[in-house]
C-alpha cells in the first residue's frame, strides 16, 4: 500500500488530494455506516453527485415523456436512448484520459457548467412554447456528452477522498446518491410536468447542475499521474484499455453487465407500460420510475449491513439472475401495485450488484489508471443500457412492449448462465 497524502476527518490534508493508491483486495476492517461522510472533501463530492444525478433524472424523465406525448411512437421514444448512448461511445475514453492528465476538479466545473446552460436553454424554449422533438434529442445528446466527460473524474476521485478501509462504504454512498435521484427525480419530474409543464422541470435541472458546480468549487485540485505515455494521447488511452483486457474477472463483470443491461433495459419502455398497459399518466410514470430508486436505497443499506462479502462474484451473478426473473415478472403484470413492487425489487437487486462490482473495479485499478479504466466501465455500464433504448423500442414496436421485455428477461438469464460457464472463477472471486 502506498500512501500519497492523507486527508483527515477533521478537514486537514497533506501534500495532495490523494488518500491512497491501492490496497490488497483481501483487506477487511470494521466500518461505521457513516464513516465516508466524516471526510469533508468526500461530502462535497457526494453532494455534487447527488445534485447532478437528480438533475439528470428529471431531465431524462421529462424529455422521455414529452417525446412520447408529442409523437406517440415507441420507436421515437427509444431513439432518445440512442442520443444518450452516442456521447458515451464517442467521448468517454477522452474523458478518462483527461481525468488522468488534468485537474479533475476543473474538469468537473467546466462540464457541469455546460450542463447548467443546456438545462437553462430548455427552460427558455419551454417558456416560449417552442420545444420540438429535435430540441429534446439535441439536449439529451449534449447533456450526455458532459456526463461522458466528467463521470470518469468523479469516480476516480472517490478513492482519493477516503482511506481504503472506507472505500466500499464510500462507493455505497456514491451509489445512494445516484439511486436516490432515481427515487426523487422521476416523482419530481412527473409532478412538475403535470403541474407547471416542461419549463418547471428543466428549471429544476438547471438548479441541480448549478449546485453541483458550487460543490465542485470547494474540492481540492490536483491531477493523477498519467504514467509514461503522453497525457491524453492515444497511447495513454490504449494503456487503460489494455489494463481492462488483461483482467479476466473485470472483463467478465463488464461482459455480464453489457449483456443484461442491453437485453433487459426495462426503464426505457416504462412510458409505454404507464400509458398503454397500466393506464396511468405522468404521475404514475414517475411512481414506476421512482420505485427502483426506493429498492436501491434498501439494497445499499443491505450492503452496509453485510459488510465485506467474501465471494463478491457469486453475489453479482446471483443478483443478476434474480434480476432477469424480476424483469420477466414485471412484463406480465397488469396490476399497478404489483408493477411498482417488482420495479422496486429490480432496483434492489441492481443496487447490490453495482456497489459490489464498482468496489472490485476500484480496488483492482491503480490510481494513475483510474480515470481511463472508469471511462471503459462507463461505456459498458451506461452506454449499453442507453443504446438498449433503441433496441427495446424497436422490438416493442414489432411484437409489443410486454413480449419484448419478457424476451429481454429470458436472454438476461441466458447471459448469466453463459458467464457462469465460461468464467467459473468469477463465482469464487474473493473480496
């Protein structure tokens, strides 16, 4: 273990913004449930993550509902997923290289400021009743572009704000911030669009991104070393990709995530279920999309209670298999309370899997490569479900929303079985 300077819980820090570079994956320590929040810089990072995630959720739900309301087309609704996915594939690797080469705090400031301006522009268009579908597509693309650039920096900063024994606790809180936005954001979006229209929803987005900018201002600066390659060069990017390719367990986790999130992307088809199958309006859609956030919060609490799970790979495979079964059950439900309960279960299972997977990845990666590795992770973890919006929208247009989602759940189970057979060591992966 190499100490690079230690931030103290009381607020003082030495040398740089770093805490540690790496720790043996088998290390265990007793951790208080609130330990990560004792570190002031992590609190700022966490608060900014919460505000930005909330703004993203409100924008996504409001835009998705408006696209379907204007067009009535599942295919055009699914096209919003394409515009969310493209920037991840186009700009994530560049964002990761930048995260390992420049001041990560400044990168957060620039990208979050851009997201604030995009939401403000949508607000003005909505106030003038000038919103068109292409505006929603363009804003989705631009906001996703800022996310592709800042997310590797935000994730790479987490291990630099807490000591290694507290890392899983910090990852849990980071996931709580993102999943809480899934609980609160859709409800706010549904209520605000229903009461005050799109302008109110996009105004709230601008406020959320602005709070994230303010939080980033208080973070200490400092870039991580990019290694021997010229920072930001193709060789620098390739080094991160090569590292991922040489880690079988990491490759297995990413392949599993890509398969199940692409095949069983239930959130993108929610507006169709809300309007055509369950017969609820924007408020009902908000409830359906908020339920996974509620389940995710319970999942996060469960991870804290479990402590250091020894065989994390088994936990990831098991929760993913149950997720596939849950998607199949959701596709067949026509009763709103059952659908909400199943959506909450899906959020619970996904949360446990995400926290466990992210902790393994961060511990496996040296700090000098964390931005680039996180950019690869981002492409798979966020790009595949975003791109799946087009896939599920197309299939739903051909065979119907419920059969399309059921098929996705079955294929999800098949992917779990394939990974279990091809990478048996993942089942016994240690902590």
